[in-house]
């Protein structure tokens, strides 16, 4: 799903672009000018989204809900100890090849929506 954000700018920015702006600035330490140049958008747009991000972040940090803060700040935790290990066997490889061939046939006959995705 792709959410569209409308703003003062004449252009349209989707949610993925907004996330990229924040990631580029916060995690990679890029300047607003550089982000704007690379994404071919206005520097004021970059500044606006970073301001909104900082405002939302400070609102969360000021919150008294400690559980919410911990959930947002802490790294994700995965318990993989109970997972069953699966080996790639010849049987599985044959099944994969069968489904790939089946998908190829469906694309060739104009039934691309009936393909297996996973």
C-alpha cells in the first residue's frame, strides 16, 4: 500500500519518500540540502518533514507512558529458539522449479495474476 501525502508543494510525496527523508537525515547524517538534491524535491519539504518527525519524537519522549517509550526505542526482539530448522533438500528444489515453470507458463498465456507469489 502506498500512501500519498499532499502538502504546500505542488508535487506529491508518498510515505516511502517521507520515510527515506527521515532515514537519510537521522541515520545517515546527510544534510537537508543533500537529501533534497538527491531526491529532487524542495529543501523546504525536507525541512518540514524533519520538523514533523522531531515534534512527534519529542511528544513521545515527553509522554509518561514508559512502556510505549521502551517499545519504540528498544531493538526488536525475536525468539528464534523454537523455530524448526529446514534444510534445502532435492525435493524442495524440485518443488521450487515446478512452481517457477508453472508461473512462467501462466505469464506466457496471459494469466499473470494467477501466479504463486510465495
